[in-house]
C-alpha cells in the first residue's frame, strides 16, 4: 500500500507498506503525475544482451539468493522478457511490482514470494 506521509519543499514523501518493509520512496509531484516511481531494490541483475531463456535462468538464480520479501531489479534488452518474466513471477509465487522501458532497456522489479 502506498501511503502519503508529508510534503516538504515540493517533494511528497510516500511510504510503501508490505508485510515486510522494503524502504521509503520520495516522489516529486511531476513524477507522480507521469506515473513514474523510483523503486528500491535489494539486488540488481544485469541481463542486457542475453536472449531467451537466459534472462529467466539468471533471474531464478539471483532470486534464490534473496530472502522472502526482498526485491530484485532486472535490466534486460530481450523484447520477450516482459511476457517471460511476468509469467515466471506469477507461476513462482513472486510479485512483479513494476516494469518500465528506459532507452530500450526493459526494467523489472520482482518481490520474492514468501515460500521460496
């Protein structure tokens, strides 16, 4: 759950509420209007330049190194990664928190499920 805490110097402070806290985000009004949010991740996986099925293989390996509730950020260039990672996260009991495209780089944030 995203919850407003306060506003200081034009910055609105939000808190994310999960079963396991992942941190605090600061989002400007401009970002909020554009739908942009900066995500905090516990680990970053660089899967740029890898073709299917390697982004999934590397994601699974990186996810195994995280604790339940932690967030993995993945950067990929394989256009199939969007469908692949979405389906993989759902089938594995994980949560795809957000995905975006930034200069032809697909970025994903996946929260590790409780039982994995």
